C-alpha cells in the first residue's frame, strides 16, 4: 500500500489552488500552466520592443531584443536541464537531492528572467534606480531582477486581483538569481567571500543586485521555503541552470549582433588579444594604476580583466585557464569569425550559424554540479575552461562596443527620456485638479503599491523606514510611477515623453502608449 504524502511544496501557489486546474492536472500539469501564463503575458510580448544592449533604432533590425534573447536563453537552458534531469548517475542523484531540475520550470524561469527590464536596457535600469532613490526616497531604488519578481507575483494579474500570475513556488524560486533583499548588501565588502551581486555598488546603497523588494518579501520567503536543501543566498538548481544559459546566450548572441552590425573592428580587437598573448609576462609586472591610466592601450584591458577575476573568483580563476581562453577566442573569434566581414550573404549566415552552434554546444556540455559550491558560484556552474571563455567573450563586447563614445552619447539621450517621464508623472500626480485625468494604469499601480506598503506595515513594520501613513503614501506614489515607466517599451517611452512635454503632433497615436 502506497503511503499518502502531502502536497509538493514546489507547486504551492501564492493562493489556494484553482479548482479548474486541479481537475485538469492530467493534461495541464502545474509547471506547464506556469510557462503558458508567462508566455501569454503582455509583459512577455512587450520584450519584443525592449533594448537588449543597443536599440534596434540605433543599429538596425539585425540586433537581438529582450524577447529574442529570452527565447534563446530558454532553448539553451532547456538543453542543459534535459541532460541533468535525465542523468541517473551520481550527478542526477545530487540534482534530485537539491530539489530537482524540471525542464519546464527552467523554461518558465528563462522566459521570465528579463520581464523586469525597463526601456533602454541597463541604462534605463540605472536611471530609474537613481530617480527612485533621489526623487522619491525609495531606499531599494529599482532593480530589474526584483522588478521581474514583482511583475510575476503582483503586477501582472491572471484572473484574480492581488495574486499576480499565481505561479508555483518552483518557478518563483527559479527566477531568484540574486536571492536576497537590497539591504543585505550593506554587510558585505565585495571580496572573494561575497556572493556575486551582493556587494554594494557604492557604500551605503545596499546590494548591487537583488531579486525582491521588501514589498514582495512574503512571496520571496514562501518560494524559498519550498527548497530546504538550498542554503540561504544560494540559487536553486533550476535557477542556476537559467543563470548559466543567460550567460551563454548573452556572451554569444551579443557577439552575433555586433558582428552583423560591423561594430567590432577586427584590427583593434586583434591588437588587444595578440599584444596580451605576446607580452603577458611583462604586463603582469605593470602596476595596476599604470594599467588603469592607459587601459585603452592594447593588452592592458585583458591584463586588468585577468587580475580582476583572480581577485574576485579565486575558486575557479587561474593564469593557465585564462591564457588558454584568450588564445581560443583570439584564434576562433578574432582571427576566425571577425577576419571575414559580414556581408549579408547566405554563405555568411551559414558560417555564423555553424560558429554559434558549435560554441553553444560546447558550453552547454561544460556543466558541473557540486553539493557544496563556493559562495560566488551555484550548485550548477560551468567548468573552468568554459567559465573563462564566457568571461573573455563578455570582455570583448564590453571593451569594443559598450565603451564606444557614440553609444554613450545615444544612451545619455535615452536617460533624459526616462528622467522626463518620471518627473512629469510625479508632478501630474501631485496636481489635485488634474490627477483624475492621469493614465488609469498608473493610478492602479500607485494603489497596488499603497496596499503593499500597508500590508508590510501591519505584518513586518521593522522592514520599513517609517510607518507614518502620509510618508508611506509618498513611497507608494514613487513606486507606482517607477513600476509604470518600467513597463513601457522603448518606443512607448519616447512617444509618451514627447507627448507629455507637448512636443508630439500625433496626439491620438501617442496616447496609445498610456
């Protein structure tokens, strides 16, 4: 006789199970329902018009957006999860002991992982964070990962007010790439004993990265409680797989974008890599301050990277592995892929597709599972060679694209759009005569934030800087405005900014963005 067991905490929902789904469980299992809810969400559709790294309007239609990036992260993550889930050896037994690695949960997390990104990519994220702090006094500011969790658990409603998408605990936990609150970062110094993202970007500002606001702390705690084998500050197995897939996709698909857009100067990139390979022994003796002052000198950037990873990640970083990765990227990417300019031909597309497929397959098969990971790693991580490869590929893009002056000028203009929106909506909501004509969704989001602040005040007042009702209302207004602006696409942000400043001549078209 089979012993009766209680419900699996991994599928516990944020509210009582819904009867119609319970009856249909045979053909609509809980995790598949979660995946469908995420993919049918308007927040997911919105990602097709949100910047990945550079805007489509700035570099043509060839570049990835947040939706195409998410779709590819999902494909990479699913392949890793299927391999782990189907492993019946020691590795698979360890995965199951840690809570499992369901491929559908991983797909759902990968589909959802970028939902919280605001208009204009990381530039928009940084601007909203600053404005949330300075304009509204919100100590937690804005963070894209925490916004993702807020969307899933609160802002994007499926069929019941106040329950978000009502996802299983497994999926909610799988999106927590940085499983802590912002305030926890004040206790960490950023050294090699600090989890990635937990150290403050600036003193007194809390964790640089985090996955939940205080307002959403109850959902955060419930999701984590479903995984007793996972230590505090550590990702679940399914989350680690999603995180690895994100790194793989980011490092390679951005390379795809920049190669197609002819943004990677092969001569300049080759000079950086070949100079470091030739002079690595001499560069290792150069004082750090000298390297920083002349960081654009060929070879200096890679040497700074080598020192940084060895200081931050001694658990995996090493001179030999770093040198091998630099040589591999130099041979296969710099002197291989980049040596032939992309000309839009079918042959060029075939060559690029084969190159990408080969690298992705190798990285996917470089996964390691460990029962006691380093504090800067996860239970699932890339082996040393693959980890260094991803690190070097990210450097290539950062050094030769993200630091370009023309991109910086473009992004400063985008930052001013975000600032104009936040400032204008704040003034609008402060106008007693005009507030009734504000966008309905904006007013809804302010009311949701107000309810959340009151709930935290009643259940955990020690988490708030004040319990004064008037002050909490001001915080709610700020959080609602930030939630609203973060939900716009790039084009909507531009259109609404022009409309609200009186610069648009297309009144009714522009108003669709509200």
